[in-house]
């Protein structure tokens, strides 16, 4: 799957997503886009999964009818995400077009 990591998502996450094509918003030159613009650009470019740490996204954007899955991580802490890597990997692997999932990370 093509996975886009949002600004707040620790870049080392890509090392555990070895079965996917992973790109960061920064690498695409999209770091200055608003959330709506970023979602539209990602869908237009064929990304299948958008991973973010923006827990307010569901309140700020219309997420129904999206062509890609949206996965929200409950923290920006790389050590905590790394410790929950199996859950993150499973959520991304199970992601389907238009789904929205929040992953609580302890």
C-alpha cells in the first residue's frame, strides 16, 4: 500500500512498515498545506492510507467518502509508537478505502 505520514508522525515509523511504500508529507513538499489540501493532494496522488497524530482531524474535516483510509495515532512519541508497533502495523494492513481508525497508544 502507499502510505503517507503526516507532519507529526515520527519518520522512523517507516522502518516498521517494510511491506508498504511510505512517504512523508514533508518529502512530498506538502508541509505547508492545510489539512483539507493535504487530504485532497494525497488522494489525488493515489495514497491508500494517511497516518496522522492529529486527533482533531475528525472534527475539522469531512472524512466520510474518502478514497483512502485514515489512521490516527494517539501520540507523537516514537518510543511509545515503537512499543505498539504490532498494533500500528495491523491497523495499516487492515485499512480499507474510506475507513477511519484511532489507535490508542499507552
